[in-house]
C-alpha cells in the first residue's frame, strides 16, 4: 500500500503562484511515476504534469511554461510549482502514484484562482 498526502492548495488571485506538495509513504518501489491531475466541477479528471522516478517530465499543453513539476526521491515527494495562475486553473488537484502494477490516489487539494 502507498499513502499520499497532498498539501499547498488555497485561494489565490489571478497571476499569483502556489506550490503543491504530495508526500508518498508505504511500499515505494521504483520505477514509478508521480502525476498531478485536476478536476473542475462538471469536467473529467485531467493530467496536469507527471514525472518519473528517473526524472522525465511531461505537461498538459495548458500549463506548459507556467507550471513546473519536480520531485525529491529521497523524500518520496513530488511538487507542483504553479505560476501565472488563471481562473481556469481552479480545480481539485489530485496526486497519483503509479508503478507497473498499482495506482494510488491522494485525497485532493482545492486550488481556487479568483479573477
């Protein structure tokens, strides 16, 4: 089992920044991928950014150039630095930890961007 604890969400004005963190604990095996997803009301959950344990990253087109994903493998923690936030970034952000055989989700953290 893997437990994920997200933190760092909140309310911010458009143009502002937030940093999300997701700490994983339990049976951590490599290789693995840690991913941030988001889900706005009425929308499907969508990938925001992902990073493998080897350091490869990919981003949704809508956040490229504004969001940066990073991870500290020693702490089993993934971060999402979100800059130049827009009202359309408002959503619940979820952390996912995935290996070849298992996938785990965090409880989500709310990000609200006011215009």
